[in-house]
């Protein structure tokens, strides 16, 4: 998806947030955890009634909600805050570990107008998005933004005065300071676009088991589709999935469940020599060495292209990444049952790269199945302790 088109698509939600300084500050305070209305009112120096109204505004945006008299971020609010905080830190020009979300909220009035001059203007956002790709002439900016010179001139002047851009040889380009701010701002905008387009999906699922690196780069999933299983299409979805698995040049997967169909379909690329790595939680791994799966698993060591890893904790999400397919399946919001919805993308380099990073992160915390089985057999065969 084109970045400029994405920015324009998410602009209404972004401007709805930045029009209210109180909304931004509440989002920052809630990033530290749930807060009562009275506590929030004291933090922002406003009345509980005003805080309540702004929380309702954030609820409309899908970013916060009230629960038992306290304000709390939704999943989407948590995801967006992870990009808002480093962006505000970039405005200060300090490392992220030196400022807390609460301190940023307290000092927000200092840089509020500078942020508004950027995030309340589609033309400024488009200018900065264009300059991320390199120097641009005034004529090119007019063509990109569709604005007249009289409209662009004061905006470019303000960006020059703020030190975000410089002019050289009749071309505008980002300054070093501008590069840092625009890089963070771009990540924030892409995440805001993801939240706006996939709000129901992320707020309706459990995300607590996803690694931090996954949540911090969710904007890489901006071009995936939400695919739902229904009684009419569940067989079609499954067949399409296994078609991609059979044709894959390589496969990486994380799964908390197994089935005979899954075992049979994955046996085909294994025997064909396709490089495959799978990660299972310990509980699922034990099931693989029982009927009806043990017949296939007892020969896994005959195929060096097939590697199995065992994750010590629960796996409340399923991930499949191949050279051309990305599928992510999460537990429902209750954290107990798998949802009938998934995120799926075909030939999406960003989504596939995101999936590889998540897989690598989980694999680093896992052990080879040989090591797990040796430990498991040792514990199983250990004589019981004498009373």
C-alpha cells in the first residue's frame, strides 16, 4: 500500500486525536496502566466530568475504555502508544529510556503546537512523507500534494524555521533532526492507519503473548487482509492454506495445536526436502509422540530439512510464514479459545519479514526437540522419591 495514500486514509483518526491535548495526555498516562477518573483528573488538572468525556472520545477511536470506574487502554491504544511515546521522545531529542510516558504527558503543552502544525495538516504530512524518499523540488511537491504554491509556501517556511527541513540547490530535504522525527512520525502514522483499518480485529483478540518486537512493528502488517472462517468457506480456506504449504520453498511455523490433517499435509513437503522449522509448546510436543501422530514423528530425524523446537511457555497464537504466504491466528479476547478470524497476506514482503522476526524471537527462547525429549525421558524414567 502506498504510504502517502495510507497517511491520507488514517488522517481523520489522527487529527481527531491531536485536536484534543487532553486526549493525547490521557493516552500517555494510561500507557502506564489503568487509572481511576479521579486520579486522571488530578494528573491533567481537569474535572472528572471532562476526563469522562474525553475517555468517551478515545473509546470512539477504539483506543481506551472505562472498566469498573477506571480508564484503561484497549489493545489498539496500547499498540498506538508504543509508537506515540518514541515519537514524542524524538521531539525532545533524548533517548527513550530517559523519559517516561507520564513525564511526556506532563510536558506535552511544550510541544503541542509543533505537533499540531504537523498532524493536523494533510499537506505537511504529505510533504514529510515525500521527503523520506529523498530531495524534492517545489514543483514536485505541488504535483504530489495537489496544492498551490501560495498554500505550500508558509508550510515549507514553518518546517524550515523548526529545523525539520533544509533547502539546497532549489530542492528540499530533511535535516538530521527532521530525519529522526519523521522516521518516528512515519512509524506512528502507519500504526495509526493499521489501528484505524483493523480496529475490531486487534481489540477483539488477545495480544499479551506476542513478543514486544512484534507489537512495536505491527505497522508492517498494514497490507494484510482479515480472513474469517465461516461454515461456507472454512474448507476453501484450509485447502488454500495447504496449497501454499505444498508449494512453499521454505516454511516457518508456530503452533499450539495439531490435527491429523495438519500432520498429513506437512509430511508432503517434509519428504520433498522443503526446509521446515516448527515451534510447539511443550504440551503440544508431547501429543506429537502419541497416537495418531507418533508414526510420522518417529521418523522426523531421518529428514534433516525438518527441525522442531519446543517453547517452554504456552503458545496462544499460531504463525505460518513461507516465501509467499503469511498467516497469523490469535486467541480470542478471552485468551482461551482460538478465534475464527486470521490475518493473511500473499506475497507481502513486509508481513513475511515481520513473521520471520517473530519466529526468530520465539525460536531463541526455545530448545531443540532432541534436548526436550532427552530431558522429558530422564524425568519420566526417574524413580519416585522414597517417602
